[in-house]
């Protein structure tokens, strides 16, 4: 009789403990599984959101570039052609008359033609499409150096052999031209440094001027449109750009863009 | 087998040193709820070693268990109450703590002698703490966070107590009857309990180490 009771107690104890152990483990496993799935779902959603935002950003940049190109072509082909025709007509009138106003008009038309050409080139640089970033940016720096009497130190290495895609070339070109234009407008500098390298599957860029510098707002909202545009262009390529400056310290920018060359 | 069981029983009291040192080391940096737990572990360590000493001297150490049951429940209730943000849940936990204390004292005075296992109070404590543990998981699942559950201090501590009290529930309930079963089996049963106590203290130590 006593053995029976002992066996019963033993059985209840072992079975109950085992049962509770299995139950507890099941609950813990279910919690871990559910929580991991929830985090994965959250991460997937966040990733989708980031990708969506990047796509929107890239689309808006593409649209902007297309619009610039169209505007540049219209300006060059339509307005430029009209002005060229007007100049030809003016030449034929000038053969029969030596009125001083005609010469003045011819000079004005020439200024308008070169202005239109410059605007059209700025909007959609033909050198970039034809010869690539290496030459286009090099040319731009040389022009600035000659026109503005500023020494521009340029070091663009490894880009020729990379065969960069149009989006990356355009982004880097636009960022550097924006940086240089900002420098020319505000900094009163004497020296500009432009460096681009390709290293460890990424394009690394550096820019600096020795101008008067400025305080860069810490948060995004206080930043100007120019800085935001540069950040947007680089982040659309999954890269990063950072700026540093201060009164009397010039301005520096550093960026990187991940890029795997197509072999 | 008997030797392994013996070793586990003999060495299990030392497992408390792990959360004790972790807790004392990180006491200042720990949140209030974890500090409550660290104080409880300090008390548990004292009770643990005093009872081991008494057992060594062949003295009945069960009166200590009667006191320890109440303090353990109060500290763990305070720990869970601090984890809940809802005032209703906190009040409920505190009311349960008061009711349990009243029952445990009544049990020790009138129902089960202090020289016997307080199985009624101990099993009721286990049952309520299993409930607290389950509600702790609910809390973990409803809290918004981007971090993995394994990086959360509360997950490890809650899992430790949930597992320990789940496994020990039947042992606590039948503890006064365990005495009549065969010595070898009895020994194995208590060794299993000691093993889960070691697991509990390891999990609590991990939990105290985690910051989030």
C-alpha cells in the first residue's frame, strides 16, 4: 500500500515537473519566435521605407536632370539658333550700312549667344556626356582657375578606368560644381582643392577652400538648399557627405559613394 | 548518478555568487527594478549560506525558508510592480503581495509548522510568480522596441524565474510527501531542483549584466 502511494507521488512529481518544464519551454520559445518575427517584420518595413524614399529621391533627381537637359537643348537649339539667324541677318544689313547702332547690336547679340551657350552648358554639361567625369570636372576646374584667378589644385585619380555610370558621374559633378560655386560666391578664397580617389570599392571625395568659412548648422532644418541638395544627391547613391567649416577656417567637405565597377 | 546529484546539491548554493557579484558591481548603473532584485539576491545569499551551514550542522533550517518565502515574494512583487507602467497592474501586484504575506504568515502560525516545509505558501508563491512571469512576457511583447529580446535585461530575469518556478511548482506542492519516497530518488529530485536554481542564477546574472 505504502509502495503504491510512493510510486504515485513519484509519478505525479516527475510527470508534473516534466509537464511544467515543457510548458515553460514552449512559452519561452513561442515568445522568442514571435518577438524575432516582429523585429524582422519591423526591419523589413523600415528597409522598404528607406528603399522607397531613395527611389523617390533618385526619381526626382532624374526628372530634374532630364528637365535641365531639355531646357538646355531648347535654349541652345531654339533661342540660340534664332540669335544666330539674327546675327546673320545683321551681317547682311551691315554690308549695306555702317550705322553705329548696328555694330552695337551685333555685339549685344554675341554676348547673348555666349550667355545662352554658357547657361546651356551649365544646365547640361556636354563634356560630361561625351568625355566623362574625369575630363568634365577637370575642364570646369581649369576654367574657374583661369577666369577667377584662384589656384585650383585638382587630383582626380583612378576615375578614367572605372567607367562610372551616368547617375554617379552626374551626382559627383553636380556636388563639386555646387561646392565650387558656393566658394566663389561667398568665401573670398585664394585656393581650392579638389580630390577624388577610388579605393576599396568606393569613390572618396575631398574638397576644401581657404576662404572665410561659416558656421554650419548642426541639424538638417537650418541648412541651406545647396547643402541639402548635395546631401540628397549623395544619399541617393547610398553614400555620405559631411561638411566642416567655421569662421576663418575655410570649408571642407568629405564624401564617399560605394561603387562596384562593372567588369 | 548519485555522485553527480550530490555534487549539484552541494555546489548549487555557490551559484548565487554569480548574480550577487554582477549585481553589486553594476548596482549604481542599474535601474531601480534591478536594484530591488540585487538587494533580494543579497538577502537570498545570506539565507542560502546560513541554511547551508545549519544543514551542515544537522540543524533544521526550515524556519528560515518560511521567512525567506515571504521576503522573496515581496521583493519579486516589487520588481514586477516596478516593471509595469500601468497603475492598475502595479496596484494588483501590491495587493497580491499583501494577501500572500498574510496567507504565508497565517500558514506558518496555524497550518504548517515552521519545522516543516511550508508547501502551501511555497506552491502558492510559485503559482503567482508563474502568473507574473507570463504577464512579464506579455509586457515584453507589447513594449515597442527595435532591439532583440536577448538584449533585454527583463527577458533574462523573467525567464529565469518563470522557468524556475514552473519546474519547482510540483516539487513545492509535494515537498512534504517527497520525504517518504526512496532516498535515492528523493536525492535526484532535489538535485533537479538545485540544477534549475543554478540555471535561475545564471539567467539572473545575465539579466543584471544587460542594460536595456
